[in-house]
């Protein structure tokens, strides 16, 4: 049986999100996976994220809590998401930006109709 995914997510959006996450670098999250580790199995990791998002079954993992020093000598907590979770955030951002651009284009077309 070949069922369609309930959410249409173009794989190019996943790829663009990966490029943004990779460019931003960053530390490993609670799962210990670094950008470099993710890269070693990139195709499988990207497919897994795309599949979970388009199936509506993505569950974000916990965020790693670390303490960072402030200029006044105190520390404050900082949450480090996993590489996968940062990728999902980028997918959401890219999708949101595309939707806004499309809505503005449609509004312009309708006004000129």
C-alpha cells in the first residue's frame, strides 16, 4: 500500500535547512551528535527528519542545559538543541518565509486583477 504523506514538505527545503544549520556550526545537543557526525550519515539523517516531519510524527528531543559565564561573573543556563532539532527549526523558518512571500505575491495579483 502506497499512502501519501499528510504534510507536503519538499526535500529541497530540508536540504536548504541543512546548509543553514551546517553553516551556523554549533555544539552537540543532548544526543552528542555534532555537525560532523551528522554529516557522516547525512542522507539517512535528512531522510529520517523529512519522513518524520511529512508524516506528522516528529517529536523534538530534550534540550541540553549548560551553564555559561556572564560578564558580571555569574552564570546562566543555556539550552543546546540537537542538530536535528536545529534543522527542523530551519525548515519551519524557510517554510514560513516562503508562505509569506507567496501570500504577498497572490495579494498583489488579486489587487491588480
